């Protein structure tokens, strides 16, 4: 039975059962595969026949994870990587060459910023940053050698949003690749390809695992684009391990119910914090006070699990709040079942200059709250006692 429904696809997409008729998919821990004869080996290497050759290229556990993600995200094909950064690096590596130019949203994950400023710049790729809240600026930054538009929405940790349909039209008009880091939204909340993106990237380490266990990433797009990704990845070797792929495929079975609860809890926290006198600013996509609320409502199913706040009192205020938390973990990760508090200015975004941080809305008092799946009363009680500590 073929289903159109997210939950059913996430649970019922499975690789073919083995001789043992297992109910749950096994892990295929194998680096390589046997060929029936010399002719089969030749045909597989010549791409005349489909089948597994070597786990750097493909593995049944990885293929199951990719197939699910393609169906959930509306992509024709995908390639799974060891980490989210490997997915971003591989995408840049596959499509950019010396002399090309990228326009990127200014507010990007700290390591993506490092790739642009310190790695691809060495290889002659230039970039310009544009602001998510100023869509009118983007077209003016396009140059004859602009090859790619890269964007994170919602952004980490600023929780800014841009209209993906608008960027999809822009990329189409100027014949560029629109690449979206869809990590914060997951395919359950936002499907960039349907909105005009060519490629959607995830750090599967975040909500797709959602339980803080493994690292992983994935690149999704059309068959033709993923073939180009594959040609680069086959030889550079960023592949996801079969064990992690198995975990991630299992995790997808519960993504919908987990995201529903993350979003429900996060909205309640955002509404609570918005009224608190020690909080200067709350950024959450589904709060009507969010500057891009209407766009968020249009392109996202719910607001996600991350709330970014600015605490009164700068770095000291943020530190006091974080140290006062008794249940929240202080960690650099996010998207776990456990609620997490992070101080971006001194951790994930410490490599940015103060000026760069100000532009992307990271203040000394900014704290990123990744709202977990604990009981909402405990989450709010912990925040309340930490903010009210004299
Ligand atoms: C965490 C993260 C990444 C990097 O993913 P890793 O799996 O840690 O390599 C990329 N983009 C965003 C938005 C992230 O939050």
C-alpha cells in the first residue's frame, strides 16, 4: 500500500527483507559486496547494472535512510554524509569551481561561515552575505559568476526567516542553484524543494536523530544534481556509516510525533518568555511578534523547537540565567529530547567578530534554547526559577 502521508512513509519505507523475514530492518555492517561472476562485476562498474559495489558509494542501511528522506522531502534522489558539515562541504565541492561566487544568508551555522571565509576562499570561490530580513537586497548582489544561493531558514541562532518561493524565483530567473540548509525545520515542517529550491541539506545530527546519539547529514535534490554530488563524493569519501544510517532511519519513524511535541513546547516557552521582564527579546517563528511571522506561517507547518532570547544584562545576565538552570543542559548541541541552553557569542559563533555577530542578531545576552520533550511544566518551572534567582 503506497501512502501519501508523512508518518506512514517514515515508518513503512523499508529495504527488502532478508531470508530471515525480520520485522524491523537489520543493520548492514559490510564494507563491500560479492559479485556472482566476473561479468557481473564488470557490468556493475560500467554502470550497466544497478547494485551495491562498495559502502563508500552505497549500502542498504544508508539507502533505506535516503529513500525515506527523498519521499518525505519530495526529492528524486539523495546522498547521505557522515555529518551535516560534510553535506555542506560536499555540495559546495560538487558544484563550485575556482572563480565562482556564492550569495549566502549572513546568518549561517558557524562552521558554514568558516567554510566560506577560510576554506573555499583558498580555492578562489568568493561570496557575499545578504540579510534574511532584507529580501530586496539579494538581486543586487548577483554577479555574472554567481553560481549558488545558499540559505538557512530558520537561521541558527538568530531564527530569521526568508521567503523560499521568492528566492526560488530569483534563482530560476538568474539560472542559479538555490541550496537550503533545512536543518531547523526538518521535512516535517518545511519542504524547500516544493518551494523552488534545487537542493535541500540537513544535519541529521539534529532533529532527524533527535536523541543526541549520532552525527549524520544528507543532500537531497533531482537525479541529475545528485549524480553530480555522487561523482564528487564517490572519490572524496564523506559517506554516512551504515550503523548511523540505521539509527537515523529508525529515528525518522518518530520524527512527526517528536516534532509536534517540540513545537508545542517551544511555542509555550516563547509565549511565557515574551511576558518576562528579564527578557529583552524573544525570537520564535510562530510568535506574531516575529518580523517574518506571515512568511513563517506560509512556508512552515509549525515554528520548530528552538527559541532564541536576549536576556537583560548582557553576557553577565546570560551567564547568570544559564548557571541558574537546574534541568536544562548547557551544551553546544540542539534538537535533543533534553532541553539545552547555549550561549552562541562564546561558543558556536565565537569565531565571528563582534561586528559580524551584531549584524546577525547575536548579542552578548543572546541565549539559544533548544526545547526538549520533558514535561512542559518542568521546562517552564526551570526557566522561571533561573530567571527569578536574585
Ligand atoms: C549543526 C548544524 C550544521 C552542522 O551539522 P553537523 O552534523 O554538526 O556537522 C549545519 N547547519 C545547521 C543549521 C546546524 O544546526
